[in-house]
C-alpha cells in the first residue's frame, strides 16, 4: 500500500517568507508526527496529532511554527517569517496508534527546506 | 528528561567483521526502535523492541534490549558494504505521547 508522502520534496525560500509543507499519512493512521532533522543529527520532535487535534505541540520552537490537520488525515506545517536557522529536513510520520499496534511510526521521505 | 545516547557516532570497518552499536537511555521507556537512514533518504524501520530481553534478528543485524540496564545493542555480523548507512535508536514513552526521542545516530561505513 501507499506509504507516507510529503510535498514538496525540496523547498528553497528567502528569509522572511512564508512556507507550507504537506504530509499525507498512511490511510487509517490516526496519529501523525512532525520532526525536524538537521544535518548530522537525529530527528527532533515538533508536534503530534491524534485525529484532528494537536495533542502535543511542545516541540514547536516558537510561534512562527504552526501545524494543522483539519480532517484528521492530511497535515500542513506552516512556517512564518522563515529564518536561515529553519533550514533542515522536515519529516512526517504516521502511526496506527491503537491497542493492537506497536505504536511504530512510519516515515515519509521528508521535505528539505533551505532558507537563503 | 528522557535522553538517548549512542556510541560510537562513527564507525569504519572492513567487510566480514563483526561489530556492535550501543544505545543507552536515561529513564524508563516503553519501547525501543532501531532505524536505518541512507544518505538523502528517509528513515526505515528495522526493529521494534517491546520488552526486557527482547531479541530480534534480520539478516546480518541483531538487536537486543535490556530494560534494567537501559541499554540496547545492534550487532552486525560479517558486515557487507550494503549495510553502510546511519543507524539511529529511539525510545518512546506513554507519558510523552509516544513521540520518539532519538540518539544522534551512528554513521557506519563498511569498506569492501
């Protein structure tokens, strides 16, 4: 079946601009996570959705970052007034998150964001 | 705060050799995961370890978990070039909404 997809695969933007990154999870997965990975490091948690609601947004670095999942499926990560320090690969993962699941997370290919 | 430490962070080895990557974590965790990442690619799940003493094997890779020592190992047997990648361990807890807390990764280079 189809895995997690993310678009765009690459995004180059100028400092100060607004960007949106999209994640389409595996069908039926209720849990959705966003992570950020800088070069040479492990991923860093940003936000977690269970259904439509953001159950945990404690990893968002500041109020320039916002994410939505209005219908409980596709999610969009929104970054306002981008800064060069926002440059990273943004990863999305989904999980079935049910009593019978192992809570294993399945990752998309990522969006590489470069802020110039 | 839950922390995850991997060592070594970089490993260069010859084909045919055996080696072990270590993953320590700081507090009680529900599950431990091993992922593989090839350059420029996303994360591929290798193993999910759910309980103390769990051991899983796939090909030349074997992972184990000791929850009392808060330690997991990823053992590579008779390494081949195709296993060159960065390997990450990660843990999650119910108290953290199952978000994954990651180690820094071990970059493994296997020379023919």
